[in-house]
């Protein structure tokens, strides 16, 4: 299944790029094209096209399941302050932090080297503390790094 998910993700990303960041498609059409269940499409959308990764999904049930995928251009559409306030929050898992960092890199807000440094700074290995405190500390560290980028 992971192979098919990767293929669907890549197809959608290419389509989004071709359509200048906005794609409207029917879930059933996409499922037919890839010979999979519509739930597989839902899985790809919910795990690979998240706000943490810089995407906004609008979905409607019925009539084949209309889906609108919008690639948010961080530099144009939302500010780092918005990311700090609405996405990072008070607690953040390592995976979600990495998704945010990758999205910032893909939008060329940060370089590849900066992304790797920030990933190291927010990794579980960096925190010598109670595992229950890591997510709150990670969110605080990432918020502070992003505040420096806003300047």
C-alpha cells in the first residue's frame, strides 16, 4: 500500500504544480484512475496533504466526492507568525515538527542546511528530559526559531 500511496501523492503534487497550486478533482475519478478504493485517496490526503505540510483541503461528500487541494505559498499567503500561533501551538510531536520544517524548506523560507539544523534541534535526541515534557519543549524551541526567522 505504501507504494500506491507514494504514487498517488506524487501524481497529485505534479498536478498541483501544473495547476498553479490549486486542484479540483473527484475522489471516485482518482480512485478509478489508480484502481483503488476511495478510502485510499482519503488516506493519502489526510496523511500527505496536511496543513503542517503546507496544504489546505476542501472536501464535499456525494457526487463522487469533490476535493479541492490548495498548496499554501508560505511567503505569499500566510506569515510565519500565523504558523507560530496556529500550527505549532503549545505541544508538537517530532513528526509534526519535521512536516512544518520540510514545508518551510519546500517554500524556500529556509535552506536545506537550515532545515537539517532545525530538525536536529527539535529531535527527541536533543531533549534530555521526561518524555512527557518533550512535545511542549519542542513546540517552544520551534516557536523561538521561527520568531528569529520572522525578523
